[in-house]
């Protein structure tokens, strides 16, 4: 290979749903929409589900099938492969520039270059998985690598205000982090509130996806008793969202902090560890 150039190993063209139309050469690691093939089955490996391009169908049902009742839970990209694509998995997604910086700063400085995003703000798992090799499984970088590969989505965004859904009467309410003297909040989907063992009065997400809101005025570096935006992002991602996933899988009791007057629980301890492991 000449200096500054790279040879093309393989060139492929595809049918709309991913069936190979023409191929020249060999050796490409990825295929249709940049996904790999499962070595054993030959099916497309889309993170959470396997995909059969010949039929334009996944081999398992959509994790969010309840939100798409008018569509077949096995179909690819709502049956519109030209305008939409479906990675099959879910992601950690930074919804704005400051939120993406907060996600980057949620891990130690030595690993921050490994936190990368696609054009939609979705955290890319590959570099994180490489960085997590040999690290403590409970370290921030190791946890973020697992969250990026998990089958649940979390959207991280910065805003003083946020919408929630009242679980008792179903009303949508507008709240303010500033008025609550809070730096951040994690909102879990209503359908998962019971599995996460949330207190009855705790609000839930309005869009069926876990949402993390961070105050936009958080300092880049914590001082005078205040936490930095990286520490707050770590607190929300690596304690609340992480324990939501564990509780949903039956491996933890709750995703919420301890009740007032009670001893610290595992969520509290995880939050402390996450804050200590951010941006250092």
C-alpha cells in the first residue's frame, strides 16, 4: 500500500433491503449500512437483533414494538429502506453540543478521546470497547462502553426546563431544574417505572425513552462544592440509567436514591464512584 493511500478491498452494491446485488474483491469487514455479519449464521449482526436481508426482516421482535402497533415487529426500517435505516440496537445519544461535552467529560481525561459520536450524536461503541479492555468493570469508561452497546436508548440533553408525565393522572407537566436546585435528572419511561421500582411520586419520561436533562450552566470544572458537568453526567448515566437497566433485568432493587432517613443504597454508592471517576 502506497504512503498516504489505501487500497479498496471490496466493493459491493445492495438491493433496497440489503441483499447483495454485485460484489468485487473480498475482505471487507462490514456490509449493509456499516454492520457486520454474524460468523455462525451469516445474518447481519445489528447489535440487538440479527437481520435477514433476503426477506427484509429481523429474526427477533422490535424492543419497542408497543410503540409501533401498526407495523410488523420484525420488519426493517418500518418497511421504508430508502428513506430510513434501522441499526437494530439502541444507544447513548447526546442531543446537543454541551450534552456531548458532558458525556465526554464523564470519563477520565485519558479516555476522553475515545468518546466519539456520529452525525446524530450517538456514542460510538467501538473505541469505548477497546479503551475498556483491562479496566475495572465498575469504572466509568467500562460502564459507558456497556451502555453504548445496550439495547435501551438514553437521550442526554441540556435544558433548564423539562417535560414529565404524571403517573397518577397522565398529565404532562413542565418542571425547572433551576427552581428545584437540581443539576440533572433522569426520566425513565412510564412502562418501566414499576420494574425500576421508582417511588410512586417520581415523574417519568414523556416520549417512551429514557431522558437525562442537565442544566446548561454547569461548570466545566467543579469547585467550591459544586460538581462539574462531567460529574453530573456520570452521576445520571452511571448510577441512575445503569441501575435502571439492572433493575429491569432483575439484578438490582431500584434505580432511585435511598429514601430520606434511610441508609445509602447501591445507587447512591454508584453515584459517588461515578462522580469521583469523571474528568480526572
